[in-house]
C-alpha cells in the first residue's frame, strides 16, 4: 500500500472494519520502510476502539513505539488518547508510558537504563535509538551552550568513537572535554518549544469524534 492509497481508503470510510487488516499491514510496512503515517495509525486505533474484539496489542505497541520516535511532536499522546484504559493497564503499555515519561521529563539516563529491559519492544522499530538520540540532542542543545563529553555521553548512552561520530553528525564542536552547541536564536527556541501544534491538536479532536 502507498500513503496515497491508504489516504484514499480513509477518506471514503475511515470507520469501515474491513480496513483493519489493511491498516495493520500498513503499520508493518512503515516499520520495514522506516516511513511514518500518523493519520493512518490513529485511524487504526480508532477502529480498535469501535471493534475491541479486533484490537491487536502487538500493533498497538508498535504504533506507540513509532510515535515515540517523533518527539518532540505529541504523537505519542495522540495515540495513547485512543487506547482503552483496560489495555494501558497491562504490559507492554505500562513500560511504554514509563519510557515516554522519562523522555518528556529529561531523565535520559533513566530512560536508557529502563529501555535495556525493553529491547525486544523498541527494537521492533528500526532506527528507534537514533531517533531518540536526535530528540535528546535537540533538547540538550536548547538547554545548554556547552556540556562535557562525559555528561553528553551519559545522556545519549554513547561513548568513544560512537559519541564522537554523533557529535560530528549534529555539527557540534569539541574543545578539550567540552562539546560546544550551535547557538539557538530566541525565535527558534520559542518555535521549537511549542508542545502541541494546532495541526496535531486538531487530529486529536477529530479522532475523538464518532
């Protein structure tokens, strides 16, 4: 399936239970191709709401893990909002909520420590660690102008050549034991810190309507 064909199906009747199997296959396709389609994933979660006997927790967890890779966008919240409490009260959703909380609160060392016990869960999404580190780096860059190599390595769970390569990729400089981040202008800082853009808020509201 292509993003266009899925969008066309959803436009015709996004609440048709016959779409469930196609949307599940499309979730798997997103993982394999390392693409992402929030609207399609929200539609599948909404169908699970309407037809709880068809709810597949494996696909729900994959959608949530994929949504975490989109931080600082609020996709995880959008998806979680559509998942029944009876599902969220069990694993792996308890662990996913903890991972989200660690990321949102900036407890990165705790995130990596906890995620080591969830590797089967997060490794189902190719590129998960890289996406999370990019998010962490963007937050750290907005928070600090400089940070020690040791501190950054602890935040990112990287060391040695892997840490040096990451620093080079995000175009920072190393001076002695310090990492120097590019300066972020106040206007950019304000724009990057917006938590719920209007388009994402509208998606939450539209999905909550029958």
